[in-house]
C-alpha cells in the first residue's frame, strides 16, 4: 500500500516538474520575443534619429505650418463651397522649452514614438509568433492574415489621426482667444504628446474589427448583441471621440466619431461572418 503511494507521489512530482519546465520554457520564448521587439524598436529609433531633420520639419512641425496638406485641402474646399472661414489663415501659438533638457528629450521621445509606429507591424508579428504554437490548426487558419489586416487598420487609423484629427484640433485650440493680452506659449512636451496621443489613439481605435473578430471566435461576441447595442455604442463612441479630441469643437468630435460608427458596422459584419462560418462547420460535422 505504501509502495503504491510512493509511486503515485513520484508520478505527481514528475508531472509538476514537467509543468514547471514547460512554464519556464514559455518564459524563455517570451523573453526572446521581447528582446527581438526591443531591438526592432531600437533600429527604427536609430533610423528616425538619422533623418531627424526630415522628421522634425515635415512630421512633428507639419501640423503647425499653414502649408500642411490638411490646411491646403481645407482652403481648396472652402473656395469651392464659398466658405471663407473654412480656410486656415493662422495658427497663433509659439513653441517653448521650459527645461534645460527639453529640446534633447523632444528629439529622443519623438524618435521613440516614431519607431513604435513604424515597428508596429513587426511587434504584431512577434505577438503572432508567440501565440501561434498554442493554437490549433483550425484556429491558425482562422487567424491567418491577422498581422496584415491589423497593420492596415492601424496605419489607416494613424493616418486619419495625423492628417485629420491633429490639424483640426490644433487649429481649433490655437485660435481660441479669451483676450488679446493672452499669448499662447505651448511647451514642446505638450505639443508632442498631443500629436502622439491623437495619432496613436486613432490607430488603436481602428483595430476594433480585429478585437470583435477575436471575441467572436471565442464566442464572447455575437452580431445580434452588437446590433442590439447600437444605441449604447453610439453614446460610447461619442464619449470616446470627445476624450480623444482635446477640443470642444463639435465638428472635430463628429469627424472623429464618423469612422468609429463605420468601424462598428464593419465589426457587426465581421462577427456575422464568423457566426455563419461556425454554423456551416457545425452542420458539416453533424451531417457526417
């Protein structure tokens, strides 16, 4: 009797050791994924640092210049519609550095932020490589194209944020004047954080269909629930748009909210497609 207990204890200990080895192996794999991701970010940061004159003049300072693409298009649209106020004629604020390391940190932070944006596809690829071994063959086929579609959506969101939300917000906030004696002196940290938050924030928001796809695959989201929650989603989207846009301009807020409504409808179609495929597979399984 005691020998059987001893054998059972040895087996249980063996299973525990096997599980521990498996856990530490996963930690080791995760460590190398993180190392490669950091190296990729570092490489993109060096690339941004090497071309920093272009990065600073064209990307960071772009939304502050009157010849920025968005402002030129607004002026052309204003001419076509006979709306003189639609053209941006001034962006009245000056950038200042209030710290000794301000301009140096601006260069470092902007390079790091740009490297994260440029390296986003590779970061997704590393996430996919880490998760892939734990998926079944069916799940791998279902998630095929995850990196590609997520990259496209993030890029579209980031471009929308940079070329639409950022200039509209800057134009509105810079032209708010309570009194002529008040001069807008904006710190470079605040200016950079505003651009980065709006750009990356819009990029993340545009990943909504990917999130709905994953939740639908897990059975946690259905198209019926999404359709029934349209009214609540509309309120949440408007609140989110108000949070993303630092301005109180209703036009800017609705401009940000419009693609979110479109993304929500696309998410319903994505969830519906997942549901249909699941039902087809279930019918094929029971008809065998």
